[in-house]
């Protein structure tokens, strides 16, 4: 079973993503702050992290940089409602509110989010 962390301050995003991922048979942990995300990352190994770029206490990109140093095998998806530069660093995918995805996600048949990465 894949372990996934979802960090977002919007309750609706946490609910929707966790429900969809649990339906895909994933073990999902949700948090609302960067501090809580870092604590979970320190205490557990995750296969995939969804990180909001603008958490109340820190940037999802800062968290992504820490994850890539401590757990380089973890895939990272950064989410934002804003326009951003496509310089991703160690981030696997950046999802924007307009639905633009930059990264190495397979686009052919990606119905299950747990199988979308190479």
C-alpha cells in the first residue's frame, strides 16, 4: 500500500484528495501546516507528497527541498492556485488551479494517481 502525505490549509482540498487516494487503496495522512508536514516526514516514509505551495507557516517548495535531501525517492507534487515559475528543483509535478501540470507525470492513461509516475 502506498503511503501519501497531503499538506494543504484548505479543508476541502484535504478531504477531496484524501478520499480519492484512499479509494485508490493508499494510506493517506493529511496535515494543515508546514510544521506538521515536516514532523510527519521526519517520523514516516512516504511514497508521494502533495504539498500546497502557500501553507500558513512555510512554503511547500521549502518542504520539498527538505524532503528531497532526506528522502530522495519520494515523489513530490506541489499544488498552487497561483502562477509560478516552472523551475521545479526536486519537485516531480507542479499542479496549478488552471490544470496545468509541469513534470514527469504520464499522461496517456493516468486514472490511478498511484501509477502516474515513472
